[in-house]
């Protein structure tokens, strides 16, 4: 009996100390515009990429639910990491994509399986020596004019220059850097950030 009470006390203390491992403060934005605050878990492990197709949400009362992109406009975790629901692929399937840059032009980042943080490695590889497959990350980028929801456009590496020239045509200095290859596809976040700073001064 004594041992059982000690075990129950331990479990109670553990639950208080580690209420929900992996959950972080945040909120979801429902399709009707309502914001619900709570905690969010969008990845299996702390260091793994976020899940583009589903997140776990716990409201202030402790009620848990699985949230898919069709149920919300987007979500935010930690007060600074924002995700938006986007139609992706030929079938325009709704997925969560992270907002990498925000301003006159929004830059979204997404991968075919999961959306990942910008510091993650860019390519996958396989070590033939031990037959070990290293996790790979390839970004899929999208531009969208903040005032035009119908302007969403995928930015492929081989189309980076032509698409960028269309979106940033009023910034002559930025266009010159893109054309002379001073800024390339790999600099896409800097490109959008630079343009948004230019647009904010107009």
C-alpha cells in the first residue's frame, strides 16, 4: 500500500514537472478567423522537422485534438514561428507551410513530406559504407503578394530568376543583383527580405 502511494505521488509530481513533453505555447487560427490559444506539438522529436499534414493541439482546458490543414488557416508556436495552410502540388492538397519572410511579398517554405527549419541540411545522401541513409531536406519555396491571395507561385530553382524578376520588378537594384548572379536561388530568403525592406520605404 505504501509502495503504491509512493508510486502515485511520483507520477503526480512527474506530470506536474513534465506536463506535455514536446508541446509548446501557441495558437491556431480557425477557418472562420477565430484564434484559440493553447499548446502545440508539430513534430515527433524536438529536433525533427515539423509535420506538414497534422499537428497536435491542446487547449487551455487540457482537451487534445489532431488538427489537419483543412481545419485551420494556420498556426503559430512560440510566438514567432508561423505556419499557413497552402494548396500544394498538382492536386492542390492543403499542407502547413512555414512563413520564412513576411512583408509586401511572403516567402513560404515547404518540403514534400514535412516543412523544415531554415538551418536544416539541404540535400539527402546515402553512406554506401554502412548502408545508412542520412535524413535529407529539400525546400520547396513559394512567393505570394500579401495583398493578392491569388498570386501564390512556386519558385523552382531553374525558374528563380524569371519568377523573381516578375515579383520584384520595381526594385532595380535588387533585379540587377539577381541578373548578374550576385544573388541566387540559395539566397532566396535574403532576396525577399531585401525586397520587403525596399517596399516598406516606398
